C-alpha cells in the first residue's frame, strides 16, 4: 500500500472553498476575540478606528497579493485532485504557524496588555476575513456562470447577473 493513496484528495475547485472557510474561520476568530476584549482603553474609539484602518491597509498592501498568488497557484495545478491540504503552500503553513505561535505567546506572556492585543487581533482579522472573499469568488463564480449558461440554453428567466 502506497502512503500517497491514503492522503485525502479533493477536486482543485473545492480547494477554493476549503481555503475560503479556513480564512473565514481565522479572520472571524480574531475579530471576535479582538472585539470582545477591546474594553475601554484610553482613547479607545480612536485606537479602534486606527486598528480597523490598518486592517484595511494591510489587506490592500499585502493580503490581496497573497490571495491572488494562492488562487493562481490552485488554478494552475496540474493535478486535478490534489491533496486537501494543498490550498496553502509550505511557506504559508509556516507563516500561519508562526503567527498563531506569536499570538499565543503574546497573550500568555502578558507582555502586551489585553486591550492592545485585542486591537492587533482586529487589525489582523479584517484582512483575513476580507481575503476569504477572493476564495469564495473563485469557488462560486464558475458555478454561477454554469447556471447562467444553463438558463440561457433553456430560455428561462432565472439568470443571475454578476
């Protein structure tokens, strides 16, 4: 028996959905943790606004490129049924591991106050959640286009416009 045959495989189209759910989970978890621990620090509203703004900036400057690379990598995979974990490459798994480790270390060490840690969670949660939409789009777009073509062939008025 080959070890390779034991690895769970999935259509590369569904890798987009898996990636979207993972990014949604991570972003939502950070946002929930952040907003529930934000408290009322001095100048809290201003700090919260800057945290949200930095989240959007982070998304625009960094995460759009990262997700675009992942989408292109998945689309260009030669294997039609890759391993289910291949929605990330090794570098991304290492980055995810280091970010989780850093977050846990900062929280448990008490080096950063919970209010500021909450703001960091919000700053990171926003681009993660927003990035998940690119993966959802890559998953649902072909399905909607297929449905649209089906409706056009049947001359029905159920077409969805993107």
